C-alpha cells in the first residue's frame, strides 16, 4: 500500500426516518465515512449537525464507532437533518428537509489540517451556497484527487452545477437514470459514457444499475461489468450505493486492481441490503470482509 494521508469525506449527515418508526443515521457522505472507518481508513468526516438531541446523538454514535469528530460542526441556528424515507415497489424515495445544519457547513470552522490525497463528496450537500463555498475552500487543500458521488434528488440540483462538478472530478459515480439526465443529448448509455469521457478530465466513470450491478469505464477505454451477488434477504436498498462507494475508496487507497475493487465493492453492497438502513453498528458484520481482504 502506498503511503497516503487519510481520506477526507465532506457532506451531509442526518437521520433516515422509516415508515416503521425506526431511525438510522445516514446521508451518503456519512455512510461512506462510517464504512471507511470500519475498514480502518480513519477518515476525516466534515459536516454539521444541530446543537440539539439528534445532533448530539450523531456525535455520540461517531465517537462510539471510533470516528474523529473534529470535522463535525455544531449549529445552534439550524436543526440536525432528517429525511423521511418511503418505499414504492421496494424502491426508496426521500423527503430531504431543507435548511438543515449540513446546509451550513462553515469554512471558518474547518479543522486546521485538511490536506489529503483523496477527497470524497456528493452533489446534494451543494444545494446551499454556504456548504458549496466551504467545499470550494476545502478543495484548495486537496487539489490532486477527488471522488464525486452524483446524487440527483429533486428539486435539489440543477444541470449547470452538476456539469461543473463533473468537470472537476477524477472519479465520478452515478446511476444510469442520473447519467441519462445529465447527458440528454445522447440516446444510449454507451454514447453518454463516451461523451463524458471525451469532454471531461475524469479518469473513471462508475455507472450503477440497481439490482443489475454496475459498469466501470476507465478513461483508458476498457469496460468492466460487475454482476451482483444473490442477496439472501433484502431488508431495504437504502445505502447500497454508499456501501459500494466506500469499497471503491478503499481499493484506491490500498492499490487494488480496478476489477478486484469492483468485485469487492459489489460483494459488500450485496451484504448491506440485508440490513435496515445504510449503516451497521456492529463490527461483527465487517469482520468477514476485513479477514478476506487482509485489512
């Protein structure tokens, strides 16, 4: 493994609230950071929660998991984020409450050392200009490599912003529906992929296809398809993509081959759907992966 500064993960943390009354900490960046912590990467997670019971719960959960909370800001003016999750034919939909604390991540409250060799962030946290400006500041400390997770949640995105993001990232992940939305000029996946690889500086494009698996397109021209494993039981699919992403980051840092990384990412994502919500608060769940991957 090459020597690297730990990854920085920037964006929303919130509680996913389910129809059965259960409540699970979530938000794509938080989910990715959670898994990265379990895999031993000790990420610096940068976000903001309300100075309220939910926010204090998140801080305690992070501390109990061994996570660094120096990048978790407390906000006395805005509440901790929540998302009401509903399901239609097993597919989740999300009501993401506006003006939550994570919309106001403050550049003046960033930790003193934000140097890194890998920066992960999504697109949702940029819906508010405050957090978007803070991310711009952060990127000046991490100019070399960025992994951008496109999450198009209506009405919290616009075409111009997303295209600007894609022009900044070395690694981009999105799903096939999002790919069609951001490249409407092309009629099929292959043409859309070729358009992005030809018109941006990205090194790798990952396209997830739900229960059909994922495709990876390096800028060097190869194409990889990873078929999902058969899940023994699907509780919900919330956070499956985030589980996949966490192993993509892990593989990058561990210098795994792309094919090996994709296979392991799909294996982990197939396991996570057997749990309620996107995070698992039990290290026993991770031990088989840690053992098999020699972490």
